C-alpha cells in the first residue's frame, strides 16, 4: 500500500474544470493512461454531496473508494466547504498518479490523500487515515476508460493485448492464469455466474481445447466463433465472457460486498453511501445489500421468531435508482449502462456479523470465488 498527499493553492469551487461537470480527465502521452475518462453521473454525485453538507452543516469527510483519474473526487471536493477532506483509494498505481495530477490544484483549505489499497479493506484504511466517522462514501465500480483503452492491460477485445485484466499489481492472478488452470466445469461456472453468459458451457469447452491463451483478440475471436454470433451494434459477443473473467481475476463481487460492509461500518449517522455500477450483477449486489441492511430483521426466511435483533443501518428513503440523462449518454456513450444508488446511514450500530448472515449475498457463491 502506498500513499500520496496532494494539496495546492488554486481551484476555488467552480473554477474551470473543478465544478460539477463531467469534463474528461486527460491521460498522459508518455506511456501512462492515454485516454480521457469522463466521471459518470458527476453532476448527480455532487448534488448528493451538497445535500449531505446541507443536512450535516459542516465540512465533510469523503472517501472515494475508486478514485481512478480523480474526476469525481475533484468535482466533489471543489463543491464542498473549506475544511473538507477526501481519502481516495485505488488498486491501480497509474490511476493514482493521474488522480494526483487532477487533484493537484485544489485549494489549500481542503485536503486529499491518495492510498493504493483495495476497497475491501476500506474500514481499516479509513481508520488508519483518521477518516472515521465518514460522511460520504463513493464507489464507482468497474474498469476505467484509461484501463480499457490500454491494450497492454488486457481488458479490451478491440485491440490485442496480453490476457492480464488485473486492476493493479497486488492482484495475484492474471486472466491467462485463470484460463489456463481452471477445469472446464469451473470455467463454465465462472462465465455463467459472473457474466450471466447462457452459452457458458460451450465457451468453456472452447477455452479448454484452445489452451494456452496468450492474447485478448484470439480469445475474443474464438468466443465469437463458438457463439456463431456477429457483433450486435456496439456489443461484442465476448462482452459477457470478458466481464466474467475480469470479475473473477479481481474478485470484484467479494471485494464489493466487503467494501459495502466497510462503508456501513465507517459512515456516521446522516452520512451517504453512493454507488455507481455498470453491470447488473454489481448493481444487484448493491441493491440487495441496502435492502437487507434497511430491514428490521435479517433472519433467514421462515425463521419463526426473530433472533438477529438487527436495527436498520440505512434508510430506504431516498434510495432511488438514477440513470444518466440522454445528454450525458450522447456526450459519453460509455455511461449508458450506469446506475447510481444512494442511501443514508442511520445512527444504529453496524454489526459485522451481518455479512455472515447473508447481507448482500445472492451473487455467485456469495464469496465471489469459484469452484475448481
Ligand atoms: C470507473 S473507475 C473510477 C473513475 C473515477 N470515479 C473518476 O472519476 O475518474 C474505477 C476504478 O476503480 C478501481 N478499482 C476497481 N476495483 C477496485 C478495488 N477493489 N479496490 C480499489 N480500487 C478498485 C479501478 O482500478 C479503477 O481505477
């Protein structure tokens, strides 16, 4: 884990590029992140942060669990009152470098700190960085435009690259490791559970017979051939398989489940949890998590008498699904599948064992892993 402190003299709220817009954050031309990343639903995220300030009437402690290029972080911090602080996490050192640049000209009266960490460790990192209680916790899940547009990261089937797909060097297994080591059955399981791919068995068989795999394009073409399906508009036939492999390489579901529990444990009363998800599986996990933590009882269905004595830790009120407006989708087509959900923390204590009781479960095997 590494940390970066950024603080600077410029950028009054609303200064060019520092407001609530979704202006792209440019990558570098020196071999670092190359494409521009537009922070999705940025206006809506800033509005929620402003609502949080209005409710709490003080500067905020913000944790951006997926700081990426720093687009959301900058827009939010620029809109907050002096004295506000932001902790930004990301697994990707290249993203943190870019975020440092994006956030370098913030006014000196608001601080931010960037830490290379997995958001599944959110609670520990936030405590260590003195950000508890937090007031605003944001997750913008998945892969960034910079990662997608760098063929050497192996996320894309548009350009050939190694089958890597790791968000950062701390992720131990690459996509190639996974494809070359899993049994046909386990591969089918991965594709079905984490990509909702109906042709999972056929694709798994093709993967096993084509080993070893070296490049993203060979894999994407083999999947397209197996399905005998042409590209439909912008959607490549390998989209679901790539999503599944990326998800399992980075243990996305398990990390998100732990990250959400971490958020529940660090948010103070009246604080906001805000999550942007691009895939239905992650969105469902978020929806289930907040639904179940908003209930008065989380005992298994059919339990004759409540034994959990659970108190709701989130308020279902204000828990509305937000989708990007047509204008944002026109400006940034990658935003089209984004879904934002937000929930307000109550004053009830968080009970860590709630996750063991099945909070937010219902995806894959609940551990975000796979059988061999
Ligand atoms: C969609 S991008 C975020 C973009 C960012 N909101 C912005 O405005 O630039 C998602 C980021 O989350 C990071 N990420 C994915 N899983 C993570 C995890 N478990 N822990 C920390 N960072 C993660 C990725 O490396 C990527 O940079």
